[in-house]
C-alpha cells in the first residue's frame, strides 16, 4: 500500500501525526477508539477538512456534543447524543467534538464522564467503526483522571501542536467575551486551553514575543476570575516586559492598568495609583480613549478607598464624560455606581440610590451579571443603613446568588459579610456568626485583608452583644492592625470605637477616652458623620456612667442631630433612649418619658429587638421610680422576654434585677431575694461588673429593710469595692454613705 502523504502546510511533527491518523482511518475495521489532542480550533478545522477531503468516499459523521447546563446536570450524555446523531445510519467513521465542554475542570464531580465511563462496553458494541474524539489537552487530562476505564480501551492518541497563527486565532476566540458573564465551566475551559497554549509557545524553538505576551495577558485575566493570591500579577508582569521590549505601547498600558487593578484588590493603594498614573499618559499618547477613561475611573476607585470623597467624585465624573462621548455603556454604568458609592459614604442615601439604580438598569440591559450583583449589594447597603433590614437582606441574597453563579468569590464573601451585618442589627446572633464565619475563610483564601478585618470586627460585635467582652476585645485587636497595615482609616476608626465601647462595658473608664478621641479624629478627617455620631454617643455613655449628666446630655444631643441629618434611625433611637436615661437620673421624669416614647416606636418600626428591649427596660426603671409598680413589672417582663429571644444575657440580668427591685418595693421580700440571686450569677457570667455592683447594692438594701444588717454590710462593701475598682468613685461613696447612715 502506498504511503499516505500529509499536507505540506503542517509542521514536520504534525505531518508525522497526520499520516499516522490517516493510516488508522484507512485500515481500521470495526470499533476503534481514538483521541486527537489539539488545542487550537483553527488547526483542528484544517485537519478535519483535509481528512474529509482525503476520505471523501467514506461516510464520515461529525458530531458536536451539546454541553450540559451550568448547574452541572446531564440532560443528554455523550453516548445518548451519539446514538441520536447516528440514528439508523452506518457511518464509516465518527468524529466527535466538544467532549471537553461536557464537564467543569474545577468541579469535584463530572456526571457526563462518569456515565461515559460506565457505558464504555456498550459504545464498543454499538459502533462498528472508528470513533475519534477531538479534544484539547486539558480535556484529555481530565478524561484520563475521571474516566480511566473508558480511556483504557483506546486504540491510539494523536498529538498536534499549533503554530503562531494558530495561537493568534485561539487567543482571539478565547478572548472574545472572556469576562465575568461567562459560566464557570466555560471560564475553566478557556483557562485550561490558555495554559496549554502557553506551554506550546514556550516550547517552540523561537517563540513569537507578541503572541507570548498576549497569552500571558489573557492568563492574567483568567487569574482575576480565580481570585488568585497575586491577582494575575505574575502573568501581567511577564507580559509587560515583553510589550516594552517589542514596543507595544497599547499592550504596555493594558498590563499597567491590570497590575493597578491587582494592587487595588490587595489594598496597596499607593502602588495602584502609581501604576494607573503610568498607564494614563500612554493611553492619551496613542489616543485610546477607553483605556484613558478606565484609568481615570480606577484613580477614582483609589481616592474612594482612601476616603478622599471629593477627589473620587471628580475623577468619576471626568471618566463618565469620556465614556458618554465614546458610547461605552459598561464604563458609564461603572462610573454611575462609583458616584453613587461616594454619595453613600457621605450618607447622602437618596442621591446614592438614584445613581445606583441608573447603573443597575444599564448592567441589566447589557447582561452584565457582575455589575448587576455589585449594584444589588450597594442597594442592600443603602437599605441597611436606612434600617430597611428585610429589603436589605433580600438584596444581599439576590447578589449572593449571582456572584456564586459567575464564580465571583470576593463578591460572595462581601454578600455574606453584609447579610451578617443585617442579622446583627436584628439581634440574630447565631445567624450573624454563621455568615461571618463563612465569609472569613473566603477573604483569607483571596488574601483580602480588608474583608478579613471586617469579618473579625463583625465577630467581635457578636461577642460584645452577647456580653463576651474578653473575646470581643481580642477579635477587635486582631482586626485593628490589619486596618492600619492597609491604610483604611475608616476601618481603624470603627475598630477604635468598638474597643472603646468594650472597655466601657468592662468598666474600664480611663481607656475609652483616648480611643473615642482617636476614632473621632479619624472620622472627621474622612468626613464620616455616622462615625462621628457614634463617637459622640459613646462619649455620652461614658460621661453618664461617671455621673457627668450635663456633659452626657450635650453629647447625646449632638449625636441625635447627626443621626437625624444622615437618616440613621437606629442611631437616633439609641441616642434618644440614652438621653432619656440622663433625664431620669436627673429626676426630670416627664422629659425622660417623652424621650423613651419617641425611641420605642422607632425601634419597633425598624425591627430592632435589642433596642426595643433596652427601651422597655428603661421605661421599667422610670415607672419604678414613679412608684407605678404594675407598669414597671409589665415593662421588665416584656424586656426580659425579648432579651431571652435574642440571647442577650446582660439584658436578661438587668430585667431580672429590675423585677427584684419592684418586688422589694412592694415588700415581696422572698421573691425579691430569689430574683436578685438569679441576676447576680448572670452578671458574673458575662463579666458585667457594673451590673454586678448594682445587684449587690440592691441585695444590701433588701437585707437592710429585713434588719439583716450583717448581710447588708457585706453586700454593700462588695458593691462599693467594685465601684471603686472600676473607677466609679462617686457611686462607691454613695453606697458607703447610705449604709453608714443606716447603721445603729
């Protein structure tokens, strides 16, 4: 038999493989399983075309497999699709394309390959001709691993290597639409192709630097989808060096821009700005207006992250103007979102929502699921900040589903963190912790220190709300250096504020003064009215506990004004309630009652059960002071029920002690003693020393009216010692004076 010649357009290595493959098709009789490994569609099409022309008298059936849907279910397996294609026909050979699209290389399971592996014997019996699978190298590797029995019955494998023109064609195909809107399976498939194309090019005798740079650039983009630790920087750096060597100014600018994006995600803001500022003049020099607009917008992102709101807004508007001129709707939507986020950070919530809704509409028109998810997340933040918690949670969960669908792990982590924030506001502490703990390892895997710090601080908030103050303080102290390392002044301020609150709750009244002042300075530098309001509230709490009621009242009034200005209803209610406490302490009981009744409906309207419980507790204290014991009893019982529902052990202790005070005032002494004995270990369990001292004072008063002076003196001494130890010398002196005077 004469030798079968190969096309001269092929490389020598490929000519040898082609001749061998042709010989198999010519001589094969009966079922023969073969695999052709080729990474380039252009090369595959040339090979198939040549074979069909060479064996024109043979009935060769070409079958393109239909991939399964994104959820991974197999509607029609490989064998079923082949049977459908063959029908009642009797082909001389079957060429099968698309096997590598039947599974996700990153998925743990592959139903399509599992079924193919099981049906290997049936395939051999059913088809009495050569069956040739054309497959990329990444697909062949997965097939060997996941369907080893099917692979074992092969008769031969044929390997074809692409050349520069094939690589260019493949790059054009892989790069087309290579963005977040692709399904996970297709992203992984394209990444696998790129990795093997890179190997082919690097193994060539004289690699084409332009093609090599293009492959490296695309692999860098693929790394962005995978959220690799370096954000694709390694690939982009190599591509940058090649572009600079061959004088590719556009490629150089694109690499600088991508390196800037990687630095921005790694919270290296100065580095990101430097890279963007290098890329910008190159884009302007070559007249690449889209690149110019992208650079300006990215510089706006840096300014926003550094809390330079005025600069950020100016840069976003400058970029927006460029996008509008060139008709780039995606860029337009991204800028609209940026301007909206700056407005959100400045507590201009209505304006922020308008910008974000405009961006969302464009992203949906474009089918851009990444942009849609980002807008939904931002709208959720706006709803949460305005205490519309049910709406916020719904928006976060919508964004979470989208991010998971496109494989955006950072977006997934951000949605989990935000959903945790909503659960925290609604005192659903178990759910809150679950959300934060699910997000934390994602942030750590991605090397996102800002997200990690936010999760740690959130877990600290959960611990603080459950009166686990030592644990809370430890978590805050883990978060603080992360914020400082990345230069996040707002995060640092939030951490210092919560450390101040924790120290105050642990009755360490010296520490919070500096912490609140440091936080307040940072908030003012960032123009953050919400943070400044929270600082005023915290300093008011500190002044109130130290009996500096005039100072406390002024600070609460300042906080109320700020909360109302930015529309923070929860903050407003908290400050109103605390101002009511000051009025009650100053025996201005009518004013106190008005303030409590202003705060209570706010708590109820926004669904803050913790705030509602605290307000009911204060109304109980007020009614007891007015000798309205039935009303006091009712308020304490309502507060106790809510505190138990949300797991607030400190609130539970306060309510039980309040009920004990009512029983004591009504001379139900046995009941009062039982209630105090239940409250005291709760205070000790959560480490609330201020509450413990107050409970001991109540026990001393109960013993005194029962003429049990030894017990009264012992409890009073313990209470006074705790007050002195935690720096409340005025309260310690009050206890001593009261029981010195009561002695015979």
